[in-house]
C-alpha cells in the first residue's frame, strides 16, 4: 500500500491511542467508575481492568511509533477497537444509558450514543490500513 494511505492512518491511530491512554491514566479510579456503568465486571476488578486497558492503549501507541513493532501494534489496535465496538453495541442493546462512554477517560466525557460504536469501527479501519504499511 502506498505511503499516502497507510502512513497517515498509522499516525492518526497512534495519536488517538496515545491521547485516549493518557486521558485514562490521568484518573484510573474515575475511569474505573465509568467502566462500572457498563455492568460487565465485578467492582473489585474495575480499577485493574481500567489500568490494563489504558496501558494496552499506551502500548499500542508506542508500538505504532516504532517501525519494528508497527504491524503487531496495528493488529492489537484492530482487536481492541473491534472489542470496544462490540461492548458498546451490547451496552446499547441492553438499554444502558451512559453519561460518559469512557472513550477518553473522565476529562472529555461523552455520552454513549448510537453512533459511538461506529467511531471504533473507523479506528478498526485505520488499523487495517496501518497493517498494510510497508516496513
């Protein structure tokens, strides 16, 4: 794939994952509280899961920044983005209203809307493009 498509996709994906990771890491307990609204995990696991998600996003961003780890990081971004989209769709289907979807931690609160999963599907598309980047 040409640089004109794959490289900007990688850079945009890197930026989004870095920003979301840092936003969540700034207030892990707040992010854990947001995760509690999804009603998927026991309360005792919310903080560890929140930390793991934020660190995974940070690892993806770092991986996308390095030539040697770009492809595995893009694959991880694809899996994470698709996973988030599925969780969001299930939450919408369950009729759970969230004032903050947690996509950007607690500092940029955005309600869960019907189009929120589509945002993660766009990220998955960017990850697919980044996967096609030449080393």
